[in-house]
């Protein structure tokens, strides 16, 4: 897991363009702060991705628990960052206004840690149940888990909506689960 250096970050430029189209004044403060933190850590990573990604091997066996805090805020490349932060932008605009900034910040902080815990727990169960140690080596970074949790929360606060997933109209309360399975098959990494 290593970022390519010395290239134009088209995803980052597109993210900045889209934020400018919405207007900074229209982005709630916690949402803007989370995006700024993710962009900052993308441009100035605390450590190489191989040292911040979360896995069973690192978290459980090596007891490297700091990865629970670091992995959500690091991204594999500029497009990974772009897709996650565009999703954060829209979910943040909808949820932060409804929940207010302090509560939304608390939720982001809790989800950021809990998602890593759930990821490690699920991977650990796969190692044990399937007796396949490769699941323990699978190392992940990014904000996608937090965004998935925010999507579930957004569906809770906005019931009755319909989403389109791969051309199929699905109730929003189930759409996030269908999207999760679809993403796994489309982009398993």
C-alpha cells in the first residue's frame, strides 16, 4: 500500500472545485473540518499507509491500537479521497444541520473508532471460522466505513426515500446494504 508520488492529484482538484461550487459558507463547520483533516493527512501523511492501515495482524496480534485512530483518516490515492470526501460533503450537509455541530462531531469521532473495531472483529471472525490467516493480513484505510454508518443514520432521519442502485429502485433503508454488497463485488479491494 503505497501512494504514487510526484503527480497531479486530479481527484483532489475535483474535490476542491466541487466544494467551491457549493460555497464554503454552505458547508457546516464539522463537515468542513473533517474534509480539511482528510485532505491535510492525504497531502501530509503521518506515516506511510502500510503503517496506518488497520488489520487483525496489526491491531490484535501486535497490539498496535493507534491504527484504529489513524486508518480512517488516510486514503490510498486521490480518487479514494475524492469519492469519500464528496460523500462526506453531502452526508455532512444533510446530517450536521439536523443534528447540530457538537453532536455531529461526537458521532464522527465515535464512528471513526468503532468502524475500525468492527472491521477488526469481522476479519478476526473470518480468520477463526474459515481457518484462513490471509484475512488477518488484509489491511484497510479510508473513511468509507464511517460514511456507511452516516448513510444508515441519514436513512433513519429521512425515512421513506427511494434510491437507485445499479439501475434498481430500492427503499433507502435497504439501499446502503445493497450498495455495500455491490461495492464488494465491483471493487473488492
